[in-house]
C-alpha cells in the first residue's frame, strides 16, 4: 500500500497487516486496568468483533456514543448492541453527524486538498447541514455528562 504524505509529497511505504500472523494469545489477553473507573467510547471500531460474554463482565460504567442518526451509522461502529450487553452502559447518538465528525474542523480548501490526493471518504463533510463546531459542542456535553455522572465522588 502506498500513501502520499500531504505535507512533503513524498511516498511512504506501509506494509499490509496479515491478521493470520497476529499472536492470538496476546491479542485476546485481558488488558484489565483497575485504575480505569469509567469509559466513554465514541464510534468504537470493530463493534461486531466484541465478545458478548466479555461485555457482560465489564464492571465499570461505559457511555457509548455513535455519531449519526439510527440508520446512518456504519455497521462497523454501531454501538447500541454493545451498550445493551454491558451491565452499566448508556447509549446516545449525535444526530446530523457522521463517523468523521470527531475530527478537527477542516481548514478552508481542506476537502478539495484531500480529494486531490485521492481521498474518497467525506472527511470534511458532516451531512445534514450541522457545523462540525456544533457537533463537537454536543459531543463535549455528552462526554462531560457521562464522566460527571460516573466519576462523581462518593458522599
């Protein structure tokens, strides 16, 4: 696979990943860290790959957030099923957003520059007419609310 570095316009070689060669035991090992008391997951990748039984064992509060409205969220990141399985989970969506809405706001001409390098994903488009700043504001509120609710000090 070749990719062009947009800043220096030099080619960068990237090897392909062969999932058959990954150390399965290391990949599937527990990475539990008891210091983590809560988690917010936005468009978690590979949503269908998570093991249902392991999700049911998660003991911390988890807030799942999808960018988009039901029916527009890519299957690879849709988290409603994950939230239904995790015992202390909540689920929310950000309407008018898409998977790339978490990225910073694009500079003027950014979309055209990306297209000139062959980028086909709508990285600078948020759909439904909402500004990325507005989407970020709603997303920040959802994350703040989840963390305030789950990390509040015991009274």
